[in-house]
C-alpha cells in the first residue's frame, strides 16, 4: 500500500485537488480508484468520488505494465552493456594477438637429433677351432675380467691327433737313432778306405733325412695339436659385461675363418664408456664440429641429463630414412649408471646462445626490396594512431625470435601482421 501511495504522489502531485485528497486518511481516499476522472481537465474532485471497481483494475494493469517495461528496460540496458564489454574484450584480445612488445630475451638455437646408445668397445667372442661346446662358465650380465675362463670346447679329436703324432715322433726318433749309428759306422769304414765315398754319402743323407722327419713331427705336435688344445679353453679377451650368449652347451661351434664367419659364442662390452651414432641433416651439418659440447637425454630414464662431445663427423654423406645427412659420433663424458646399450637418446647441439638481447617475434619482421622493416604501433588497443614503418638492423635468429640491433626501443609495440595500406 505504501508503494502505491508513493507512486500516486509522485505521479499526480501537480494535479488540482490531489493535495486535498492526500490529506484524507487512506481508508477515506482509497475509493479514488473507483472515481471518474475528468480527462479533459485532469482534475480530481474528492467530493465526486464514486466507487468504481473497473478503475482499480485498470490502475493495477497499468502499474504491472509499467513495472514490466521497467524490468525489460533494465535487462535491455544490462544486455547492451554486456555486448559492449564483450566487443571491447574481443578487440583487446585481437590486439594482443596482433601486437608484440620489444623485449630483452634469451635467443637459443639448437640442432636436435637422436640415436641409440652403444658401447664404445664391444667384442664378439668366436672359436678358433671347430668343436662341440662342453661347458659355459658365465651367464648374461656377468662382469668378467680379462683372461677369465668363459667356456670349454671338446678336445677328444685333438687328443687322438696328439697321440698319433706322439707315435710318429717315437718312430722318427727310432729311425734317427738307427741312421745315426749307420752314419757313425760308415764314417769309420770310410776313414779306413774300406767303403766308397758314395756309400758314405748315402749314410750321411739318410741321417739328415731321419733328423728332418723327427724335427717335422716335433714341430707338428707343437704348432698344431698343442696350440689347438689351448684353443679349446676360451678366456675373456677384455674386462667388461657379458651382453649375450646365443649358444648352448652341446652345440657344435664352427671356427671363425674371417670376421664375418664362425659361430658367435658370446658378446662382451665395456659399459663404462658409451657413444651415440646419430644422423644429422645436411642442412645443419655445417654447424657441428669436432669437440663440440652436446646435451643428452634419455626418454626411458626421466631426469637423466648427460654431457657429450662430438668425436667424429663423417666426411661422406649417407641417406637414412630418405634424408641425406652425415653420421656424427658423440661420446658420453660422464655416463649415468642407469643407461643401457640400445636405449634411444635425444641429442641437442647448441649453436647459438645469446642472453638479454632486444628481440621480436619472427612474424614481426617484414622484408621489402631486400630491407627489413617492423611496424610500430600503440600499446593501447583504443588508440587511433596509424602504425609507423621502421627499418631495423637484425642479428641472429632462431625459430621463434629475431635479435634487433637497431631501429626500435625496448617495450615498444610492433605488429605481427602487415597492416592494410590505408592504415599506414
């Protein structure tokens, strides 16, 4: 009721007779809602109040209409303000995307590559004679010393061959003794002129022949049978770790006549020193030199960061995965004990490392007639000034930023897109 009272007082305060009506008690002037209003004079005579219910209904209706219009107007105003704010936000975000500030940055340029870890020294153990494997004394992963026993080959055939040669040596020895006696007897008879010179020379020849046969049998025993018997005992050629043993006891091993032939008994490597053989694209190979430092990470071991050194850059290009490049050998300076041969390593070759230089994004550099320009603009998105084109002196760049030596100042704003000709 108080709300309606204030509403009518604010609306009809200038209408003649309304002040007298307001002096009445509310219960006395409430029938005004049922009165007839003189629309021509807009006057209300409290003495002509005639209670009429339809007038009250109309008043309430218009009050509701006015309230709805007010609410709609309020919501409409709020919606309009929201649209304007959203438009301003979008314009500000667009300005932020198209504008970058000239800042002091660290510019780094690195060449990335990858390769597999491999031992620096690795030896394939193969037999020098063909024989059956009798015993394997080590297991995969065992750490062995140089000269440590690894496996034993069967020597049955060699022992038989040795016995045969010993018999031959004994026979040659008997023949030599007999020839020596005949030569001594022939020498005494020849001195007494009891035999001819020819008979004496024949005895001398027989002695030399017997001596040669004896020496030959001795050398055959020493150089062949005894040496091969020592080859049935296979010892470690180096200190390291056994990586693989692809054979089993009882298997016949074939002698290695060359590097690529023969049965592989086991592989031993020195895991304290490793290297990585990687393939670098021919476009980047000019930036890689020997003794260059390399950062190494291993995907399989998070946090494993190692340092390496370039020890070899191949002088001849090769094609790998349809990419022409050069083979680069990188040795690991300090090996992480968790890494293993065969793991994939990521290599990073640092080429450029500038600290605290003025730089802008590469997208802000525009080339015209062989010269390089930037378009300097206002930092405020609401500014209406046109961009200024400036020629700049650029330095070293990477994939993201370019060094600016002259032409702009720190904290100036530059465009990342070429402006329209009408905006310049």
